[in-house]
């Protein structure tokens, strides 16, 4: 399962909302037969990385992003 984007408004951060959403999405993925979940994160996005890690995610550090500018 690909987690495309997750956001929690600033006043509601650090309350476990993001972690709960990630856990629920993971549960839904398991129910649907997905073998795992992944998300791309900018290496400097410490807030997102902390949220994903607190929900049990691990940084694989094994991805290259290829882009095209037009």
C-alpha cells in the first residue's frame, strides 16, 4: 500500500492523530491483503519522519527519486 500524503494541522499535532491515522491505514491494508505500506518522505522533513517512526515505520534509506522539470 502506498501512503501518498498525510497531514495534521499545526494546532492538532503531537496528540497522536497522525500515528492513529497511520495505524488505521495499516489495518485497512492488512484487511485488503496488502503485504506492506510505504511512503516517500523528504529527508529534511523531520516532523513527518518522526510521525512515521512513532507509528512503527522504519527508514529504509534505499530509494532514489527521479524527477523531470518542464
